[in-house]
């Protein structure tokens, strides 16, 4: 006799959740880019992907040490150019997250002097739209505008991805947006 399994949800351990998301992105990096950054995908030679050693950023103002999640070095197709792809997994809302993305970008660029494509992977629920840029302005000038790609999983519609055979998409499907009546 077949019985229906019962799945009990536990409270999320945010650090564990971020670590698992990072591992998934590293293991299925090509599939992750293909599934969620299709405009970037054709430019990358995936036979030449290197994950750089865990970068540490020291926030001297706040006295904190931060580790950058994923930094991949890729070769661009048909070009003799290198691109760094910085991916940051974020499972809780932080008001200063766009600024932190900029600080990481600045640190990485100062250290490596390579072009960087920053990507934020957000997996928390929040009604308000999250910013995808950090700005510094004076009364007379927009001094800086830093932009990053954002994959806000809970804002993605799972029905648009359910037919995909992409393992990265399949693994992140449960974090995508769904109605309460669709919940398994």
C-alpha cells in the first residue's frame, strides 16, 4: 500500500541556507548562469571556469570581517578577456546590502583589476522591491551609480520554470514564488 509522504518544514538556518545555495551555484555554475542570466550565458566559455579562493573583505568602519560568497573567473568566448562573476547569496533582508555589494565590487576590482559582473541571489520574502544599485550623490552631481544583477527567487514564478531540465533551476524551484494553495 502506498502512503503519501509528509514533509515537515523547519525554521530556516540562514547560514546553512546560504552555504547550501553557494555550493549549488558552484557545482552547477554553467546551469545557474544559463537558467537565471541567459543574456550573459552566450558570452562565457564554460570550459575555462576557475573559482577563486575565498576572498575576505574587512569592514574597518563597522569592525566586521566579511567573506565574499563566490568569485568565478571565466574566459569570454572568442575573446582573450577574463571576466569575474561575483555571486552573493542573501537569505535575509539587510538595508545596507546594495552598499555591501558595491564595497565587495570595489575591493575585488582594486585587487584583481578585472571586469566584474555582480549577481545577488535573494531568497527571502519581502513585498517591497529591492534596489539593484548603490548611488553616491552630492547636491550638484551624481558621483557614482553602481548596478548589480538581482535574482530574487521568491519573485520568480515557479510555473515558468517547472518544465526546465536544468538542475540549478530544479534545485531553486522550491524557493520561487507560489500561492498559498499551491504549497505542497
